[in-house]
C-alpha cells in the first residue's frame, strides 16, 4: 500500500519548483519536468525524486530507477549517467524541504476535527464498543471488533477483523491487520521525532508514512508507535510488544 494515502500531494510540482525551494540554479534541460512523488531509492520510479546520503546504500543506488536524485558533491561521482543528480549541501535537510513542498499538510499533525461519536446504529458488523468513542471519516473496521471507552480512531484508518482496541487509545495514519490487540493508552500513528537544529529555529522533518501493523499482533499499554517519514513503520505478523514501549519512525519489526 502506498505510504501517502493520508496526506494530499500538491499537483504538478516541477523540478523548477524544487530548485527554487532549495535555492539552486535552474537546469534548462530538466527544470520543466513534473515530479510524481518523493520516495526512497529502492521504491522510487522513473519520475519520482529520491535521495542518496550514505555510501552504505551504494548497491541500491546502482539499481535506482529514478531519474532525479538528491546527492552531496562528495557522492556525485557515484551516480549513473542515466540519472539527473541535484547536488545539495545537506541531503536530508533538502529532502525535508522537498517533502514539505509536495505534502504541505504533513508538518501540521493536527488533531482530526472531522470526528463523530460512534453510535449503536453504525455500519460495522458485530461491533462492540464502550462510551465516548470517536471515529473519523473513511474509517474501515472489520467484523467482530471491540473498542474500549474514550478511544479515538481518526479519519482514513483501516482496521481488520476480530481486533480489540482498548480504552483511551488514539489511532491515526495506520493500517491494522486481523486479530490485533491494542491495549489501553496506546498512541499509534503520530509523527516521529525528526528535526534539524537551527540557530534561530529548528527545522521539522515531515513524516508522510504510515504505521503498518500485521496480523496477530499485540501492542501493550501506553505504547507509542510513530509513523514513518518517507517510508512506513512496520510491525510484522505475530509481534507482541510489552507495556510502555516506544517504536520510532521507519522501524521494521518481525
């Protein structure tokens, strides 16, 4: 599943727009080309923009399909002639600026205000729930789920069959499999802790990924699981997490 189903992407972002944000000189041969999306090296397609910031990803770089790669000057000799590389001083800072350009809502991480109180005449099959459960738009809930008191499921969250969601749980930017148990107080899908220190103000890093939780997973009480930055945070099948665990953005478990 695409990691960008939650955030709305600006349409028709061109290389010229990206160069302007990065305060770089226009390149006449490519500046009018439209960028489809921003993705990691291994997932980026021909018209996506991607990035290379560490020599440990050299093997992936050699197989990269993208024509547009952010790179530092010290690594520019590694890029194939089939690619157009954009040389920047700091690849990750530039990546944050471009992500914010493509997904301007991703930095906000606002509380979803499009919520309504879950009522007994809902559309879900065999659903049991407690008091004061709030649910957003376009939520998918499978069969025979249970939700505790005071829990919040924000818009566009997808939950499979036979899941148990405890009390005081907050779910956003997440896709959850079947037979998953999420215990009381868990917060899943908030943005990760990513920023670059600045002299006057820190630069926040946009997080446009999701939390992907597999089947037969148990998430302990008061766990926090951050959504991914460019890729997703993934909790694989049959993973059991104890209480009070923090899973950072982009982590893959199981």
